[in-house]
C-alpha cells in the first residue's frame, strides 16, 4: 500500500483479444509517464484489476469473444467505480459502443483504426484527470492527519492549561475555536492552508480573508479573466504562508528593530511561501504572486527588486490590498477608511501601482465604509460620482489643501453635487465623501 504522503505511479490497462493490437498499444505508450498493463480477454482484465493497485485508466476493445467490452467494463466499474473507462470500437459497432457507455460506464469511445497522436492525447487527458483526483485525495488525507495531530495536541494540552492562568486558558480556547472553525469550514486545500497561517500568527486573524476579498473585488473591477481572478484570490489567501517558517522572534518583531542578518532572513518568507505550495501544480501561478507581493513599484521592494510592470499584476494588487487592510485593522472608523485611501494614494508610484488606485477605492469603501447609523439612515463613504440628491453630509467636507467646501448636515442637491465634482477635479480630496443615506435610497442605488 502506498504512503498517503507519496505520489504513486499510475497504470493504464489495455484489454483486447488481438495480440497485435496489444503490442501496438505497448509501443505507442512506451515513453509515457505511466505503466502499461495488457490483458488478452475480459476475464484476464478483471484478474489484473483485482490484483494491481493504482490503475488510473482502462481501455477495452468492444468486440471480444466470451465477454464483450461493454460486459467487461460493467464488471470493471463494480470493482473500481472511480477508474475512467474507454471503449475501442469499429465503425460498424457504434451502437455497441454506446451500449458500453450506458452499461459499462465508459467515459468515451474511440473508433478503430485510430490516429496515434489523437489516441495518446485522449489517454494523457484521462490519466492526468485521474492523477489530479488522486492527488486531491492524497492531500485531503494529509490535512486530515494534520488535524488529528492538532486534536491530539489539544487533548494533551488541556490538562496543563487547567493549571495555568486565565490568560493562557483564553488563548487555548481561541486556538480550539480556530481548530473548530477549520474543521467546519474545510471546503478545500487553500482554505485549510489559509487558516493554518492564522494559527501560526495570531496577529493575522482574518487578515488573509480580508485581503483576498479586497483583491478579488479589485480584479473584478478591472474585468480580469475569471481564471486570473481566481489565481489572485488563492494567492491572497496564502500570501503570508511563508511566515510559518519564520522564527517567533522575527515573526512578531518590527523590521526596523532587526539586525541586517535578521532582516535578510525575514525577507525570505515570500520565497518560502512560493516554495511551500510549489509541489501543488495548480497553485504554482499563485506561488509566483506570493513571491512578488512585497516588490515595490519603484524597485525598492523584495525579494528581487522588480519594478513597474515587471512585477506581476496580481502581486501588485495583493500588495495594495495587504497594505490597506493592515492600516485599517478590525472595526475601522470612517476616518480610518479615509486615511487609508489617502495613505495608499501618497505611496503610489513609489510603493504601489497608481493605475490600481481607482480599483481599490470602491471595494474598500464598500467593504469597510458602511459604519454609521443615525435616525434611520446609513452612514457611507462614497465617491463623488456616486452622490445623489437628498443625501446629507455626515461631516464637514474639505478640499485636498484644507479649504472647507460644505458643512456637516448639508442636504446635497444638484448644485452642491456639481460643486463637489468641480472641486474634486481641481483640488482632489482623499477618501470620498461621508454621507447619511436613507435605507430605501441605498436599496434603490443598489
């Protein structure tokens, strides 16, 4: 039996009563990255299926004596329902091939004579799909084992915690709560790894989730392809995974207080993060973004000192979202949201890509800006272009250079809104306009 931590070699079983066909298939697949097994009959094929492990694909001829391909594939499905099955058939046996699909659970049929490269492409595709399924099961088993280890650690720790201070007891309860949430929300490998990062560093509580949500909204606003948005979201969830390998004294220290060797060690966490997930092929694009999310737009970041568009777009998005969320922290005030937008704007061209700022402001205001309730109205921070007649200013409005434009409580109408637009073009003010909006008006705007 293979170890759950070790990927296994996949085998492909070919079943045909004609030896020359089997020999041809052996030659065709001799250089492939899987082992080839052959059987001269359905009965022999069933014996091999019962004896061999790690068979990832069965390819059977339809027209065989004693047991047809459809009958063999039906028996094969009973033994191993997860193994994909393909039937080979002549041009005159298409109806029999359809019978093999219906009764034997074949995923497709191939007509004889086949074209070698086409057949190889189909076999590779099915083997890769099966290998991916097995890899997913293997990783899920690893995660379950790690959770069992964590549960066992919690059980042994519980007796000691009862003898220690209330503060340690609270920390243990928080850890147990994290573990409980991890088990309840285990919807995939990425989510599990993201939660494990937070277990390593309590200061990152919800940070990865916030950054991922903000980065995804920015990517959506930019109309990036779905695959690229998903990659950015995955990388944002895991952008701090490299910190798992950083010692506690560096993890919780300030970089300004570190020695030069410690700074160099700390800056390795972006590379460690990429390395940690590089073994998962589908996450390698996300690993590139993790590696470069500490690069600065002017080239003064790390680990490679890339600059401008040489930094991957997804890494530039994550860098901006990461910084904004760290500024805001939990339960941010309206002033904090405005200040965060202003701080990001000041760092554009040096630390951040200025072209991304318009795509940050709207989701940041939507995710963090709705924070005040008064007289049945909702306090929101809006872009000047989103202002509507009837909204009330929730605080004094100043231009970018400090000139008061309108007082708190002003009922905005078209003239005031036009004036705000004009001043915003001439003397931009950071962070948007804080207004009170009636519930029904907010619903209409939505």
